């Protein structure tokens, strides 16, 4: 492990991530959280985002806040278009409005949309110096930049070894990886010194009743756990295991009070995913 701090980053704008409060995330020892900008543009929406005084205050989050715009893609006119799943409304935002909004939201880290470095070279340099921009590796391969920045990668189910080797070539920059990452890969990336490792997978698995127990994953929705009166992991110090909540109890709770149970399970999985420092 390198001497610097590495962060496992849960996503708070997903269905699973929205189950926990800021206090719940802190209890699970999260040191950074990510919000996807496309999610925020849909809910709470552009108008409300323009009124809030920064994401940290909106979330009630005291530590690192990451704004991830990697899923946004501009059309040939330089406009990002989203269609609301709630009412079918079309939400449009151009590059100038995007960077103005990012400055107003004041994240600590901002993952830029692909091609922004080339499409809006003057605008992206208007980012506040307090915001660390991360640029997709595909953009940096073809174009350098002078402004302080990091590099980000998207995990596409490639071989773990080739992924680590690819990222090692960029060790002179802060590195960020996002994608569907299993627990072993998260820990391996922490050991490799990757600065930010973002994945909704630990929370998503817990949301569906699957929890990490040592080297195994236990499905608490399975009837085989209804008579298992031991905790998920006897070596775990998460809020759930510290309360000595058994698999049998959590199985029953998931069936009858799923929202409460999902909070317990997500806290456990997120705690397990944290990088040791």
C-alpha cells in the first residue's frame, strides 16, 4: 500500500445509494461520495441545482464530494440532452452552462465528460482552482493539458492484470476508476495505489440482499439463512455486525421491513469495501 490515502467511493445518487443518509455513510467509514450529474439534472433538476449553495451543503456531507459527469455526451452542437424518465421532458444544457453549474456546485473532484477537453478548451479552464478535474484517459492520450488535473478510467470487465498495468502508466497523475467492481478488485486497486475507486456494486449487492462474509458472498434472501444465528462476519466492525445482528434476524427483516434492512446491509458492504490506510 502506498503512503497516500486511497478512497473507495460509493455512489449516492443510485437507488441503493439513496437509502443511506450522510450520517449512515459516515458510520460506514466512507471518506468520499460520488454524485452523477445526469442523475442530479433529472432529480432534483437544473432549477434547484442552481439555487443550492454547493453539493456538500445539499448532501450534508463533510468530506470529499465528487461530481461525475462521465455519462454525459454532447451532440455535434455541443449540447447535452437528457430525457426525463418521470415525465418525458427534454433537459438541455450546453458546455457554458455545464461549467457554470459545476463551479456553483463546488465539488472537490469533477469527472469531465468525454471530449470536453477538445470541444470546450477555454471553458474547462474556467473551473475554480478548488475543483480538481479528472479527464478521461482516452482524451489525454491524444491531447495534453497544463491545468492541474487527474485521469479517469472506466472499467469494462477487462482482465484485472491488464487494467492495473494500463493504469500504472499514469501513476504521475491522480487516478480515478469507476465501474462495476467486485470486492477483491476494489481491494487490489487500493493496494495498487489508485486514488479513487468508485463503484455502486457493494451497495447494489446489499440492496438485493447479498452481503460480503469473509471470502464469500451470502444471499440473505435465501431461506437457508433463516436459522443462521451468527453475524455476517465475526471480524467486521461495521455498525451492523457491531450490533450483533444475525443473518437469521436480517433475513427476517429483509422479508418484512426491507428498507430498514437494506440500510444495515449497505453499511456492512460499504464498510467492507473501504481501503485501509
